């Protein structure tokens, strides 16, 4: 029992002692923590003060810098203002000086004007005195001669007229006699010398071109399955392609040299490339047409450079290039124009005129034969209209329009161009009337078909024995195409004269194209 009591007492004493000890330790740590926190707060406070002081100093420095910059700007503005004031003062001084100089000049001009007025008055007085003296002398002469001044003048004029008439008549008779003796011989001499100096080879146009191939196997590829390739090529170019037993050759027939050339170049590209089918044919033909347009321009440029004709409008150069693919009565039109230009230059030089102008007029005299649009004007008048449109000089335009007497000749260039045109065309073998009539008949055939609505293209082939008419599928039905062929045939029978018969083929087709990529 005593042991238990002692243990309890000891436990109580230990608990009290532990509590007291724990409280003591806790109070000590709290105080330490508080002290540490106070010290840390002081440190933080000092740091914040330093930071605020540093920020204050930075702001102060920035403000001082900004104030300094503004002060500099103000000083610069003041300097500029002072400079402007100085400039204004200088300008005012200059204006004052100029005003004073103007005043001096004005005073000087006034003095000079006064001097001139005085001199005019003196001259007027002297003139009056001179007239009075002349009148007095005339009256004295009339008294001495017994004739008035008018009568004396008339007698003198009549005597001079008689003498002049006699001398002039004699002189004119001598000139006329001499001119009659020498005119024919001189004119023949000039023409013969001109022809001899400018004689060139004349190329006669035909209506076929020959395309040479390496072997006859290519013919089958050109014809295509069931002839679809050759039909597509004929439709795209407007020609007739003759594939016969002639070895290593294909004949291209058409009256239009441009169409034949397009077909020939297209065939060359297709055979070289190896891909020959309708879609490719249409693509190549379109490309060749563009290339031929460029070639026409280059041809015109080369011709003008060779002849020394400069300053032509680009459109006139293009028209000159188109002459290469046209013919006049079987004579190549570009060759004819070059020959006429050279003849004009030589003849103008013989007659003492400007050879450059004559050459220019001779080159352009037939530009009305290659129109871009249909016209009812004669080619000479239409050519003069084109030349005037592209700013050619009036004498050039008159020479072009008057070379077939369809316009009054106003300068000596016009008869020279007319004579040289006749010389170039009249030489033996230069022209053939048959070819021109043939080409005109084919042109008329195509024009008749194009006059109907819905027609897109027309091609006269097989020497005019067949007319192919291509119509738009969206503009005409199958039944209307049958009616159209009959209408065209009737109109051709009524309006044209032709050998044999003409077959009219109207083509209407619909195409759908897609690309696999």
C-alpha cells in the first residue's frame, strides 16, 4: 500500500515537474521565435527602404534625363526658329533689293520708251517731208513729160508685157521642141535602168505544199484509226490532205498559203513528237498558229530593215509580214511589194526626189490586199485608210490610195508608185490571172457559207469542189444542218460560176473533254 501511495505521489510529482519543465521550454522557444521574427522584419524593412531609395534615385535620374532631353529639344526648336527668322530676314532683304532693281529697270525702260517715241515722231516728220518732196518731184515730171504718173506706168507695163511675151514664146517653143526630142528617150532610159537595177526573180504561187516523211509507216499514224486523225487535222487547219502512193510524201492542198503552212508545221511537230491523236492535233495547231503570227511579225521586221524603211507602226509591220502568205494574180505579194519599193527608190533618185519616201510608199502600196476584216472598199483606198490610221504622212497615204487612179494624185510620189507597180506586175511571167480568179472563187465560196447564222468556220478544199461548213452544236440542230446545206447549195448555184459541181458538207459535233491526273 505504501508502495502504491509512494508511486502515485511520485507520478504526480513527475507530472507536475514535467508540466513545469514543458512550459518553461515552450516559453523559451516562443521568445526565441519572436526575437528571430523581429530581427527578420527589421532586415526586410531595411531591404525595402533600400529598394525604395534605389527606385527613387532611378526615377529621379530618369526625370532628370527626360528634362534634359526636353531642354535640348526646346533649344533645338529655338535654334531652328532663329534660323528661320534669319532666312526670312535675308529673303526680305533680297526682295527689297530685287524691288529696287525692278524699279531701276522700269525707270530705264520708261526712258528708253520715251526715246523711242521721240525717234518715231522724228521719223514720221521725215516721212511726211519725204512724201511732200516726192509729190513735188512727180508733179514736175508730169509737167515736163505731159503725162500723168498712171499713164506713164501703164505704158511702161504694156511695153514690158510685149517684150516678155515675145521672149517667153520663143523660150517656150525652144523648150517644147527640146522636150519632145528628149522626153521619150529620157523616160525610156529611166524605166529601163530602173528595171535592170532592180530585176528580181518572181515566185509564182501554187495551191499545194508537199510534206516529206522518213518512211511510209508514218502515213498510217497520220491517218489514224478509221481516219480520225487526218479528219481532225483537216478540220483544224481547213485544208485537204492527200495521202496516196507517192513515196515519202504527203500533199497538202488549199488555196490559202497560211492554212497550208499551219498544216505543214503542225504535221512536222506531230511526227517529231510521235503523239498523234485528235486532242493533241488541236493543241498543236493552236500553238502553231501563234508561232506563225510571231513569224509574220519577224518577217515584216526583216523586210523593213533590209529596205531601210524605219519608223513604221508595229501594226503596219505585221501587215507587211502577212504579205508573205498572200499572192496577187499568182505573184507573191511581199516579193511584189519589195520589188515595187526598190523600183520607186531608183526612179525617185533619177528624178531628183526623196528615194526614202518613195521606197516607203512602194512597200506599203498593197497593204489593202491583206485586210484583217472584210471591207467593200477597193484595196488602194482601204490601204490609204490603214496608212492614215497608223499616222503615215499625207503624201504616202495619197500615193497608196492613188496608184489605181481611185484617188486624185496630189504629189509626184503617186505617179511613181503607180508606174513602178505596173512595171513589177507587167514583166513577162510575173503574174497569172488564172490563179487569182481561182482564189477569188474559193474566197467567195467561203464567204457565202459564213453569211448564215450559226456557222463557225468554213473551208473550201479539193480545188473548190468541196465546201466544209462547221456549225456550233449549241446553235443548230441536226435537222437545221440538213436545211443549211441545201440553202448554201442553192445560193452557190444562183450567185457563182464554177466548173463541175460543189459538194457542201455541214459538220455538227459535240465534244466532251476530261483529264485524268
